[in-house]
C-alpha cells in the first residue's frame, strides 16, 4: 500500500509538471488538470467517512485517471518529466528539512523571548 501511495504521489507530480509542457496536447492537459485537481482536492466524489466506499474512489478512480493521462503523454516526454520530478523530490526533501530546522530554532527563540519577558515583569 505504501509503495502504491508513493507511486501515485510521484505520478501526480509528473502530471503536474506535464500540464505546463508545451509539447503536451490540449486534450491531455484537460485530463491532467482534472486528475491532479481531484487528487489534490479535499472534496471526494464519495466522502472518505463512508465505510469502504469512501476509499474506493481513491483506490480506483485516481489510478485510472493517472493511467489515462499517461497514455495521452508521449513516452519520451513522460520519461523526461519523471526524471525532473525525481530532482524536484530531492530538492523538496532538503527544503522541508531546512524548514523544520529553522522552525525549531524560531520556536526555541520565541519561547526564550517569552520567558525573558515574563521574567522581567
């Protein structure tokens, strides 16, 4: 399940990159916008709180949409976008790591500042 989720996440990133590529047909771009929008949207066709059925749309509709989109994109462009998405993934991880470290330092400084203000009173 985790591997399928990672693959879907990677494919959504590839499709997101494809929507701006001028070599992609208009029909493919329309499908890409629909699939990526649906994947990122907090609103599902079937709400997730409905037992079993709530997750079926994520398990069936999303992979079908991704598959259709990848069929509409030429294979050479798709491979190029996959390589680009891997580079972005590495960059994203380093940015997230840096943001966490900076966030921790800001939090520590804020707590120390609050302590000093309260101590001075």
